[in-house]
C-alpha cells in the first residue's frame, strides 16, 4: 500500500534556478526598520530536536560545503547547547565573505519542566533583549539585573524578531505531556510579546523512507503530512506555519534538493520576521499619531 499521494500537497520547484533565487532572497533581505540591520531569530525546541543542526545546515548551503559551525551534540537527553549563541548567516561573493540580514540564535533545549531545561523567564528575557550573547543558563540562577552583561534597556536590534519552534518528527509521537504544556506556555508568552512564531519539522527523512530516498517526495508523503498535523496540534498552531526540513547530519557533500528544502524554511522564517518589523513600524506611526 502506497504511503505517497499522486500529487504534492504543497508545490515547490526543485531546480538549480529556484535554489539560486532563494539564496538571492536571503542575501538581499534587510529589515524594514532603519535602526536594525539584522533579523534575530530564536530557535526553541526539545533537546535533540535539531536546532543546532538546522543552523549548521543553513550555513552549509551558503558556504558551499557541509559545516558544523553551531556545535551539534548527539545526546537526546541532555542539551549540548548551554548558552545563548548567535550565528549570522554568511555567504561568499567575489572571494569575500559577507553577512546576511539574518541571525539565528541557538539556546539550550526546553524540557517538560523548569528544572530540565530553559525556563519561561529565560525565554522572556531573551526575546526582550536582556540576555547577552554567550550567557550560560542555570535554572538555580534566574536572569536578572545582577546577571553579568545584563542589558537593562535593550534596543530593537537586540531583541528577538521571530521565534521558530523545532519539532523532531521521529519523536513526535513519544513526547511526554509536559513538553506539550511547555509549548503552550511558551506560545502564550511569546504571543503577548507580539512576536510571530513558525515551526520546523525536522528529521522527516527518518520517518518516511520515500523522503529518505528522494527528498523531493516530502510533499507527497502521507506520513509527513500526518506528522505536520500532529505537530500543529502539539503547538496549537495552524499547519500553514509549519515547514518540514532535512538537516545535514552524516553527509559530507551538499545535495541540491536538501538545500532547496532548507532555503524554503529560511524564506518562511524571514517572511514572519519581516512582518514583525512592519508591525513595529505601524505601531510607531500610531504612537506618533500619523
């Protein structure tokens, strides 16, 4: 019995031309607010969901070779990332390295309770821009004005402009109930802060053999579609906000189709980061009575 649809449930162009167009879009992205040169995007998810791997995979696409710029761990129980780390997506042009307008922020994994991972208070402080890059998190020492490097009056450029939830497709059916509660609490908090949220469904190649053999089958996969629906239910998020990705893990060489799926995810993220800046500009006009 086939586990694929005859027609894709989302349309995507799998060509070199499409890949170049997506790369140009990322290279040319600039926030619409003049005081901000980069969109800061925070990745949140359980330990081992693929946050660091996604950052390294995106950087790999623009570097032309597989990199592990964000340190990636192998444990599914303890978070390898312990501190806030910001990675500007860089690209090469005419023998020089340039910075894009996108910064991906990596942080320790969330748990099913405050003791096992990042806390709501931590997340709120990160989004508001109070937490300095390189801060090492400790549940027994909440972030506050006494924290080393604490930014008391963060500007817009130091804040988070979009939040990306990262869900592991291969573990989606086994996440404990506490993880669902943590997601709902985070979603509520982030919504009150006025920050747009999207989601990535990682490791889709591990749950669907057709996608593992040919990533262009991802949007024909019944299994991936069903897991997207489940991810939406877990997050309390419409499926239109969620995109599937395949990160580079054991591969040594880039694959054009994997690159395109990663770039479509970046495009998706930047759309919502762009909305944040539009919202901010409109709010400023309202405050000024324009």
